[in-house]
C-alpha cells in the first residue's frame, strides 16, 4: 500500500531528528573519550597537552559529526578569500561585475547624473546561475520583490552556515577560560592542603605551577579559537555587504528595465 504524502513527510522529519540525535550522541561520547585522555596528560603534568585535548574535546562535543566539516571550513576561510558555498561565490562575482558597471556617472562639470544607467541599458554580467535567474526575472518583468527573493535564496544558505560554524568556535573560546579556572582552583586546593609548619617553597611550587599554567593555557587556547571564529564573523559581514549591494543594484536594474547579457 502506497504511503500518503503526509506520512512520508512525518517519516522524513523523524529521520532528520534521529540523525540530529545521533550526531549529539557521537559528540558526547567523543568528548568523553578525549576528556579521559586529557586527564591522563593532566596527571602526568603535561598541562598544555591536557588543555589542548580539553579544547578539542569541547569541539567534538559541540560539533559532533560535523567536526571534519568544521575543520575544513575553518582552514578554507582562514587561508582563502572565497566563500564556502557556490551560491555565495555567485553573489560575490555578480556584485563585483555590477559595482564596475553601475558606478555613478558624472557630467563635464563633475555633477552626478540622474541615474547610473539609462532605461533599457544592456548590462554584461558573468555566466552563473544567479545571473541567469536575474535575467529571467527582468525579461518576465516580475518586479523588485521577486528579484530580491531570488537574491535572498543565494545569500541565506551561506549566512546560516557561517553562523552555525562561528557558534561552534565561539562556544569553545568562551568555555576554555573556565577550564583554566578549574585547573587554577585544583592547584590552589592542593597548595592549601600542603600548608603546615614545615611548608617550603619547593613543596608549594608544583601546585602553584598547575594554577598558573592552566590559567595561561586556557587563555591562549581561548584566544586561538576566538581568532578562528572572528574569520567567520568577517566573512559574514562581507557577505551581508555584498547582499546589500546586490539588492540595491537589482532595484536599479528593475526600475530601468535593464537587459542582462551573459558573458561567454
């Protein structure tokens, strides 16, 4: 017996929820395993490796099965100026061409002319799916709202991805100073336990080292993750800037009934 569309939709939603739950369970189990290794290094007084593993464990906890995607995306964003999603690259390329074409023209006296283009002007843009959709919108005279809707579809997926990945790194950056504080408290507790009539600097030095090193390494790792998160924040701002320019440019093209030509 064939399933109804409603039943199929419910099963699809349940499947997505199960996948999300599986990713959460993977993150929890993975973080627990990494934490166990970190404790071994902490006991062995390798505090930097212990704190590094703690930060990695928190990254596994929050990212789950997306850990590989997060690492690849972070490296791409850090060392490249391109976007992670092709649709955002199309927005970037289209905006670059539109900015060159729709510059404010001036007359011989230096005054800005009435509009950047004349009605019916032919605009040459790079060949990509976004340009072809804009071309179809203008030919069919769908109006500004429909043109902005098309542009938003190319913008929103990349924006959501950047926000998602930025939140992971920002979480680890915010939580690492807390783990440094935990190490500091552990060291202070051990130092106070050793206080007595025969206490010497040599007896207190190891506990004091735990306190200072955990605080230092927590701050260093937090700074590193915060720097990585800031790259996504910068890319979000650049994407928003390109999107705003694209929307305003589409308004100009629609108002002047421009004719889009796709470059070969």
